[in-house]
């Protein structure tokens, strides 16, 4: 998932560390979710206009909307500050769509955190009304809501994806951290629909070590494709 520097109005400086565990923030996240239902607002950690760096849409202009709240808790997560939804200011759907619409690109990527923890109906409906295609980056651990044009599912070992999410995925993106993750990838590839695109992506902190393993694996198993975090290579959000 990508990170950027453009922050929602009224937000505070973001740090990259948190002492919170996923289970300790569930109550706070539930409180935020209750507010969303009544006010049509979401806890937005950051939002920014950039190029999609991963998967099928790599290189295409996109507006990223990073929502706060996550109970998956990946040890190598690069946006752990997103876990606690209560740390991030609520932003109305109207304001989110307005700032996104100020740019010419018409792909909106809803990411997190785990964005599927929120009811995305109002946000996706408003984005569609403004002419956007709606994409989501999710672990698949929560039911998907709203109208989504592209679903990127990246399963995590810390909380298994739902079967219904696997069946809906347009692309399966498995992060490879060590050799055992190839077996993990094959397990989930067998569960997605036949048209789902399959990607292997190196975990960034080990990409120099992992890239050769992925290249060799794809050469032997050509149903897979390589996904690189190209935004990090070219130093954009």
C-alpha cells in the first residue's frame, strides 16, 4: 500500500510508530464506525494524488484515500499509525470527493489500514457520481461494502480472508517475505475466481533478497506476475 504527504484538513503530524496492538483499538474503531453511519464521514489518515505503484494499474494516475482502522496487525506493515481509527480526523464524503475531484485522474483507491472495516457505500456512491472508478486494497478479512470497480486482495497470515472476499477479488497480490510464502500464495490462488490476476510482490525491506526468488518462481510458475512497489523506486507517494 502506498503512503503520501497530503493530509486531510485539521490533521496532526503523522508518526510511523505505534505501541497499540490491533485488539486494543477495536472499541475505538467501532465508535468511529458508528459516527460514519450517522454523519457520512470517515477517519482519513491521509489522501494524495499520485501514480498507482502496484498491480495491474501500475503507472496510472490515482487519488489515494487512506482510512484509519485496522485489526489485522501485520508485523511488517509500513503504515502502523493507520491502525487506530480514533487518531485520525473525520472527513466528510463531500470533502473527500471535492479534493479528489480537483485532480484530472478518475481512479480513486481506497486503502488503509483495513478499509473494509468501514461501510463504504456512501463514499463509493459519491465517487461514482463524480465520475471516478473505485478501487480498494484490502486483506479480505471483512465483508466488502459499497460499489467497487476493482478489488485488490492481499491476504495476511494474521487474519484469514473471507471466502466471499476471495471470490470477488479482481487481483490477488501476495507479499513474499520468505520462501514459505510461495506455498501460502498457491493456497490462496486456488480459492480465487478463474479470472483473478495473480501477483507476487516482495516485502520492501527485503526486496533485494526476495526479488531473485520471485523471478525464478514466476519463470517456473507463469500463471503469476511480478508486482513491484514502483512508487518507492521512483520516490513518489
